[in-house]
């Protein structure tokens, strides 16, 4: 008499038997999915490298769109050797919006405040003021050395006090916006995220290489000017790392640019600001004067940046607590 218990098998029992006889067939897809997920997601959310790449994809995409719109509005006008504060202000405001959008999108993904990436920090005004003062001092020292070594000469471009004051204020605003834009993109979300995922050295080097490379498109930029821009980025990264804030770097960056371009009327990547007060003429060898690219392409900038690094280390206490990247929870703990 046949055993009725084995005569029929339900679909469920067949599934159980199949899974017990060939467990890899049913477990492997889950493992593959898990391994694939681990490539992109770590214990603290999207991995730092991928998150930074996504941030730059957003920023570069939006920046290209802004560039197209600006090109159409200017009817395809070529880049000029002389730049004006009005055009600079409009462009930098648009680019700040691009950086803020990228930061905001990534903050939503990470469920953090968009101010957490160096914008909301203690002693903001103090750091901003210190950066402004040191930026003027260091660039003035660089120009002074160039004058003393007969690499450049200075003369007065404008003696009308009212026009000089107006131009000084407009360029202060313009270069303040330049500094906010570039620090937000290059040493804001990207630097904070890479530092928390790797370390400050790796983040500073990678982002400063990108920062230097971004200057290649300048009108008459030289290789030494690109290298100086990269070194400049590393120095400001040290300031951000020590303070956990962008504001010292923003102040220094703005004052450096204002002093070089408006106060001394020197070329910056081959471009000259309109309405500058003094005019700097390069008369010495290119390696010393910077030539048509400006003082930033001079070897004198290197000791200036080394001095700035020493200033940062001696005057800015380190704040390591700001480099913890919090894990993102899917739901609040009950």
C-alpha cells in the first residue's frame, strides 16, 4: 500500500525542499544586492567619495547651464582682458546659487542642515575679520617684495577720490562674492565630506588639484599660476580644517583678490579689473614678476603662502570635533 504522506506535495513544500537542497540559488541574489549596495552606501550613508562626485555633478551641470545663459545674454561676446564689477557680481551671485543648490540637495540626502558644511560655526565674524586682515597683509607683502626686487613698478591709475572709493566698494563686494562662491564649492560640502570619509590631507590635495585646474581656462594663465592656485587651495584647506569653518578662508580669499586686483591693479590670470587704484607693471623676468599672468604666477607667492600657513597654525586653534560625519538613520529610534 503506497505511503499517502508522500503521494502529494504542496507548492510550498516543494519550495522548501528546493531551497534546502540548493540554498545558494536563493541566497546569492540577496548577497549580490548587498555587496552592490555596500559599494555605494556605508554605515554613515552614501560613501564620501560618491557623495562628493554627486555634488560636483550637480554643481557642474548647473554651472554649464549658467554659462550657456550668460553666453546668450552677451550674444557670444569673447572674454575680455578687463573685467567689470557689475558683470562679476551678477555671475558670482548665480554661481553662489549653484553651490547652495548642490549643498542643499546633498544635505537633504544626508538629512543634515545645509549650514553644517562650514557655514554655521562659532566665531564667524572674528574669523572673517582675521582672514580679511591677513589677506591684505600677505598680498601687500608679496607686491612689496616684487617692487623691492625691481620685478614690478607701480603708478597711480586714478586720483579722483570719489571714483576710487566707489570702485573700491564695488570690487570689495565682487571679490567677496568670488570668495564665497569658490570656498563654498571647493572647501564647503566637498571638503567636509571627503575629510570625514578619508582625512584632511587627502581631501585638501584632491580638491586643491581641482581648484588649480579650474584656473587653466583663465585668459592668460601660466603653468606656474595654476600651481600657485593649487597651493593657495591647500593653504585655505588648512584654515578650514583647523576652524571647522569657511569664514577665515572666505575673508582671506576676498582680501587677497581685492588687494591684488583693485588696490595694486595687478593682472590675475591675465585679466585686469576696471577702475583699479594703482597699476602694477611687470618689468622683471617672468619667473619673478609673473609676467602677463600677474603676481600669482611669481615664485614670491610661494613664501607668501608658507607664511600664511604659519599664521594659520599659530593663530587658529584646531577644532577636531566638527569632522564627525553622523550616520543617517532611516527612521527615528523609538
